[in-house]
C-alpha cells in the first residue's frame, strides 16, 4: 500500500502504560501487540485484498483505506491509534483534526461474519477516549460507552476490545467519550462485515464503495474546528474531504455497484444520484427485506444512520452525485450574507473603491459569478463554489462527487478515467437558428435583475372578521 508506514508505539517505557481491557489478553500476547499501520495520503487507496482468513470482496473507501490485520490463533487482530492528525480537505486546505492511524476518518475495518475480532486501541490524545462499535451485537462490556460499559482509555494507555462479528452489514465506529468534542474533531471510521457465504439478501457486486458524511465549522484562515457549533456548520464533507477534493467513483459500464454511506453530522442529508435509479438494500440494522425495496434517485440519511444503495451502472458518462441540500454543496459557507440580487451597486461601488481599491460587487446577479472570480482568499480556506469540469466551472463544493461510468474501464480498475468523451450530438447546445424574442432578464452589471412593482399597481382586498352568526342548530 503506497505512502503507508509502520511505527511502534509500545516499546521501552511506553510498554509499561499498556492497560488490559475487558478481553482476557495475557502480557505475553501484549508483547506481540500488532504494529499500527499509518496512512497519510488523502487519496482513495486500492481495495485491501485479504491474504489470510475467510475470503471476501473488499470495499473501496472514498478518500480512505482499509486497515490491515494479522491472524493470531484464529483471531483477527487490528490496532487503532487515536491521535491528532492533519487532514487535507482539498488541495490547499488543511484541518487540524483528531482521528485514527494518521487519518480522519480512520481506516475502514473489514471482517467476515463469524470472525473473532480483537482490536487494540491506543490513546495518543490529550484526554481519555473510548470506541463504540455502532450497530454491532456484542458483549455489553465491549460496547464502548465510557462510565457505563468501561472506564475511559487514559492518554498513553491501550485497551483491548474483543467480540465476534455476528451479523453482516454496514456499520461504523466512533468515541462514546466527550462526544461533542471528539466527533466534532473528526473521530470516526467505517466498519464492514461481509457475509461468510451466499446470503439470500446480500448479492455479489462488482464495485463496493463506502464513506461517512461529516461536517465541521472552520473559520477561513484557521485550522481547528469550533467544537461548540450545533447547527451552523460551514464545511460539509464526505470522509473529511470537500469538492473538488472528493475523488470520483470510477466503475465499468454495467457493473453492479454498491455504495455504503453513514451519517455522523448533526442533520439529515438527501443523497442524490444522477442518471440512474438505485435500491436501498441495507441499513445499519442489516440487509433490507426485498419486499421493502423500491427504486429511488434520492435517499435521505438521518443522523446516526447507515444506508446501502445498489444499482446497475448502465448509463455511460460523468454523473453528479451529491447531497441535495444546496448549502451542503458549498465550501466555507457564510450565514450572514445579505441578498443583493437586483441591487444597483454602481454608484456605491465607485465610492467604496476609493477607500478599498480591491472592492468587488458581490451577489447582485446571483452567486455564480463568484465561482469564476479569482478573489484573494484568507490563508487555509477554499472558495465556496469551485472545481473545473470539461465545460468550465462546476459551481459546486462540499458534498459533491462524480460517478464515472466507462465501457473501457477494466474490471477491478479504480483509477480515474478522466472526463467523458461525449458522442457527437449528445451535448446540449446553443440555439443558432431563427432569432427568439429577447430575454427580459438583464445581464448588465449594476442593472436590476428583478422586476420592480409599484405600490400603485397592487390591489389588496381585506376582509374584516364580523360577529359570528348563530347556525340555528340546537345542541
């Protein structure tokens, strides 16, 4: 795996700080603690093919990776390290977050139904933590709620979680200690339990993608999220990446595709796919009965929920894939920006420019112009709308990516094939035939883009309430 390095956290004096969790693990086995694997690249890594244990079809984590394991006497062992990380959210924009093994979100954990799993969790944060295995059936003492199921994992300590992956499905992991801080700082990860054999409700697929929905409040020019924010987030992301930093989902024409999505933001997200219909085949409760499945093009995913979407990639092209809340497809979004559509700025702009030479008129015709302005930005931020496509500015940000369907994409190849080459006659075009009536909307800078209505032209009818007349009915 490229850009992956291994480092030992528990050697010398650090080994003294190891603490046993609820699982019965001897000091002899702790001496053979699995070495943590660290990933620092924000690019989507190739699927991690299993070389031991039960076989399965691995997932592709969007802008992420899957955590390697070792087999120890029939137990699949992983090592997670909770630590501060620097996450590149898009080129030129980095955030100081908390995560696991060098990334936020942490690496995806992939196991097979029936696997006995042992996870070593080392805490390198400045406060205690824990991990809750969201959606898993396991012993109560392994559920990871600090104070209820276990003591917190103190800084410098390592705890051990051990349980059997009892049911296949789409899950996640996150802290259940100081959640407001730790989840707002990016601590979360994906978990996939594959079926151990042919399952009546889980079909084989050619492409299996997964990612988490997360949100941050990071002021332009700063690096650390504001952890007290409850609603007014300004960075809406998939796996802590924002468009144009979110990788595309690259598939072969007529592939059967599965996309697993988990929501750890503080609001719901209607996820919309262009050009195809999909079935909702699973939740964090497991695969859905076939009688409940219906075709959709948008699936709302509420807070704390997982959804599993499946479809046949039967339409070639570059298809938008995004949250349908329009403010969630923008970056560094401000909340106190006035609406200036139709306001004539010409005289005002001239006066202001004497005081502020670089003053720009903003928003009088809408916001699309801002995507094409090369405005100076504060350090460490990103334009609200950005990303270049083959026809110009895409005018999107945040929770937006592209499903790229190609007939010449090789089976199993996850590389970006570049932009789609449209067959002749299949692209919308400008009409150059018989002239049409002139448009009534003004495109002139400073001119009003909205019609004005005189108060004299308004007709208002007012009906004043009068006394209630008796109905004549006797009760």
